[in-house]
C-alpha cells in the first residue's frame, strides 16, 4: 500500500508534548537522498515535529548510528534514509538484508523507526520512489516513525504484578501479612 501525503490524516498525530526525530541518512546517491530527506522533512514539518539529521557513509552504518542515538539521546523516533542499487555482485543482498534486519532488531527493542532505505534494481526506480511528488518514500518513512511514536504515547505503561490475586478482589497492601 502506498501512503501519500494526500491520503494521510495528520490529525492522527495529536502530540501533546514536543516530538524530536533524527533523520539518519546515507547520501551515497546524493540526488536520491536529497529527495528522501525533503519528503521526510515535509511530513515532519506538517506534523509539528522537530528534526535533526546525521549522515553516515552507507546503508550498513544506519542501524548502528540509530542504536547509538537511541541509547544515548532523547529522540522520540528515527527515520532511516538511503538507497541501495543492485550491482554485479552479491553485496546488494547483504546490504539490503543486514540493514533491514538491524532496523527491525532496534524496533523490537523499542526504537520508533521508519525505514526509508530504498532497495532498487536501478537508479531510475530510486528517483521515482524518492521524489516527494511521486511515491515519496521518505515521507512514508516519516509517517511510519510518527505513527509508532503516537502509538507509544497513547498506550499507557501498566505495572505488571507478580503473584496471584483474584480479579474480583482489588489489591490492598494493608491485607498483606507483615511476618513471613
């Protein structure tokens, strides 16, 4: 499913507190990545999100850069932006698989990430996918990150108790035995 700016309701993002998103970009294909960044920034700006950007050498460096920022900063989410074009060797499969796997592991650990790393057969496919007026994959990645941030903020953290207690009987600390 392609999500474009026109099809998306920005009212979904009703952030009560400021949101900070880090765009992590591998600008190997500079023109393509500039469009990815433009699409992501446009979405974040319309949602009132503060963005910052860091650049890394390649798509394989994006997950470690996000890991560093996730563990050592207070960003609410991350947008991974880059492009991998199939070449003559198996390096393409390695880069595509490992970068996607790295982002997924970080997401499972709790990082709110939108994956905008294009994996294409040729540069023409990348140009169409990156163009904010066409497929806008940078904008789509920003929407994904903002959706996860919104979900995280909407779901309250609930304490999980240890032990047994009846659902009908509310927890009452005064009824606990003091002597063990």
